[in-house]
């Protein structure tokens, strides 16, 4: 027997050994290590950019979910709001917001006096700390509760955007030197009101549930109505794109003959998936608005445009899901006497459903974040002040959508709108992440491995 304890026999020159690495093997191993390092570095850079992006969005957008409010006790003077004293709603409606402005000024001045704050500001300058939305809020309350005329009611009014920015650190005393909307004396008064608890910064639910506001009232702008616009558009996309896309996929994959015509159709579907979204916007403007005369800026038109854009994605993902079902399933169904249609709809389609749902949700998420098509059909040129009252109103009445609303805020001059644009991005990302999470859960829950 061979003694293994003895030293190995020397390898003659010019021959390779399994115990020693050749120069070529060393180079190959070194190249592999470098490739791993490059991959790790690429992943690290990608994660770093993601962290920077998320940090930037969160740091700049969270301020939109907080708002500054000034609490005042307002005396609803009967002599100004209901001169006849009969509480006739039609007579009360004749008092415009200009008639409510003196009441708000008096309430602000009275609050300053009750707190013992000394200031040289006039009542108009004091009231300028309030949002221009305050008189509209007061008027809406009186019209809804005319029986409260003649009493004193406590209100939480929005502070104007400069005061709100001052409390959030967005506005400083140096930055307002040439600002006509606020003065250092007014900021001094704001500090006094803050110390007294009259001015406070709290969570602003109206940013999530409210509607857009004019350029003069950025502090009153909200995302609620545009969220409803996006909801109605997604309902249109889901009700049209899913059945049409699935039906087209089933026909092309299971029933259509393989010839030059189906080859052309498949190539065009693949090409349509790569067409820029703005092209679909131009198509929607030409067909749905100029030719079919559908209402401009309506969620119905936006949903039709996004349906055209989403269809290729759903068709491609659905065909991939159908292909993933093993041919033995079809053969077994046909072998026991099922027809071609029964084999597809009773056996193949249920097994492909998880992939179809996943592709549909991803397509809807992509459509939810599209802006360019909505710009071309005019979903940014107005302010929808009220939520739709019915489904027909929600589909046909002019409205905006979340990405279009963010774009509209981002292009306005007031920094408060810019802050709201970041906050809108957070809301939009929450919707997108939720939809993608649902897609992953559905795929994991119903996925079948063959």
C-alpha cells in the first residue's frame, strides 16, 4: 500500500497540478472577485440613492401634513349678518364675504386685547395673520347654522402661509425683508400668540381630504378631490383594460392561428408598450375630445386615455401567465373530453389568474402615476372645490388627479405650494407602494410552482 504520509511526487516541469493554480486560473478568479465587488458597489450606490430620495421626500413633504391655526372667539353680530332678524336664509346669503371681514378683524383685535399684547399694528394688519380662507369659512358656518347668529362661537382659522412657514422654519426674518405679505411686527405678534397658545401647529386632515385652493390661499389647498379624480379614472381603467386585455391575450395565446397577421399584432403590442405616455395624451385629445366631444378635464376621458396606455402591459403580462401554465394541463383537460374553450376557461385561466392580477395591478399603478396624458386633456386648468355628488358627476365633471395636482402645485410661485407638492408625492407613493405590495402578496399567495 502507498504511504500517504510521504511527500507528493514532484510534478515534472511543463505539466499542470490540481494542487497549484495556473496563471490563467488566477486571472479568472481575480476577474470574478472584481465582478462581485462591482456588483456590490452598484447595489450600494443604488440603495444610497434610494435612501437620499426617500429622505428628501419625507423631510420636505411632512410639513404639508401640519398646519398653523389661530383660535378666535367670534361674535356673530346680528346687525351685520341678519339685519331683519327673521333668520331668513335667502337674506343671510346676500351678505358676501366682504361683510364678514369686519367681524373677523374685530375678533382678532379683541383676542390681542384680551391677552394684553401690546402692538402698533392696526386691526387690518392683525387680521392679515389669518388666511384669506377665514371669511369664507365663517360665512359657510353661518349659512349652515343660522340659529347661531347673535352668539359668540369659537373658530379655528388657518394662519396665512407666511406665518405657517415661519413656524415651520421655511420663512425667516431675513427672508421677508422685501415681502409685502408679512412684516417683522406681524411676526412679533405671531410669537406672542404662539406663546399664549392662540396660535398652534397641529395635524392638518384637510390636506388629505380637502380640495385645491387659489394662488392666494396655499394654506387651504388639499389633495382630497384630486384623489377622488384618480379613483374614478382607475375605475374606468380597471373596468375596460382588464376584460379587453385578458380577452385579447386569451385569443392570441390559445385560439389565434400562428401566421403573419398574428405576428404583426404581437410586434405592434410590444411596440405600443414602449410608446411614450404623452403620445397617448395627444391621441386622447384628438379622438375623445375633438372628435367624440367628450367633456374636457373629465376623469372619464382620463380613464380612457390611461386604458389605451395600460392595455399593452396587461396583454403582455397575461400572455406570459398563460404561457407559464404547463401544456400537460391543457392535454389532460382535452384528454378527458373537454372542449378547447372549457380547457382554457376551466383549467388554464384559473391557474394563470395570479399572474394576471399581478400584471393588472402593476399596470394600474403605472397609470396612477402618469402625468403627461392628463396635461394634454386639460386636467390641471381649474380648481375643483367640491367632491362629486354621484358616480356620473365623478366621471363627467371636471376634476384633477394626484400627479396632475402635484404638477400644478410645483409650478406655482408660493413656497407653501411647493411644500404641498412634496406632501402630495408622499400620498401618491403610499398608493403606489400599497398597490405593488398587494401585487406581491397575491403572487405569493396564489402562485403555483410546476
